[in-house]
C-alpha cells in the first residue's frame, strides 16, 4: 500500500445494480458521497429554488418548497426542460464534488480511508468522469434492467422503457468507463465481485 489518495466514481444505468455496489462499498467502511443527494439538497437553495419556479412555474412548488415529484413530471417528458433543469442544478453538484475532492486530498478529510467514492448516476452524461481518478461502471443487459425496474418501482413496462430510453446507451458507457463490472450473476456473487475489486484497488493505494 502506497498511501496514495484516489477518488473513484461509481455509475451505471438504472436497474444495473449500482445501488447494491455502493452499499457494498459502504459496508466495507469506505466513504461514499452521493451526487443525487447533493442534487436534492440543491433544490432547497433559495437561489436555485427561485430559478426553478421562474422557469417551470409555481406548480412545481409545494408549501414553498420544490416538489421533486411535480418537477419530475414536468422534465422527464420533455428533454429540453430536463436539460434546462440540469443547467440550473449541475453547477452546484460540480462545485460540491470539486470541493470534496480537494478536502479529501489536501485537507486530510476522511483520513481513515485512502479512497473516496462518489455515486454519480449521470457521470458520463454530465461529463464529470474526468474529475475523478477512476470510474467504475455497473452494467447488465437491458432486458434484466427492465424487469428489475418494473418489479422494484411497480410501474408498467412502457414507463420503464421510457425511463431507460432517456439515459445514455449502455454500450457508450462501457466504452467510456475505466472499469466495467457486469451484474448478471446472483446478488451474493455480485457483492463478492465488488469486494474483490475494492480489495484490489485498496492494495495499490
């Protein structure tokens, strides 16, 4: 072990098993930050909240706060509105990621670990991958992801296909990723694979 501090982004399309991989990482004792949580927290920022209300109307507000459910209905059926929302929220996410990486490497934050993980669902879509030392893409065939989404979220096949269709093609993510982890085996098998990968990465830090 060389005591190098590295940052690793974990990504993957919906239904790929990304959340399970993140859970394993946490159970192994490593710090994991969430881009989704940062994005959700951003909706409570007054400046961002006002810009959202101005661009999407007061219907996306509930008791003065942004309703993620109402906002989701507006943007997920309109790619242009989704891009607009990302332009409003993503700068806050990027700033938070950059600050956390700087704190981790320069200020000895998370001193018990040599690896800081970030869960970033839109890593490649938002062109954030170059901010990290390494990225891991969780992937599996679309038909498996489709079934997982339907079973997990209790939605129709049509709704699940619409959600999947809004994301970057899996093959493109595979080509962009530093490490690809296939999740087509049992849950236990996949968790073992993640633990082995973490152990290998930690060995070279």
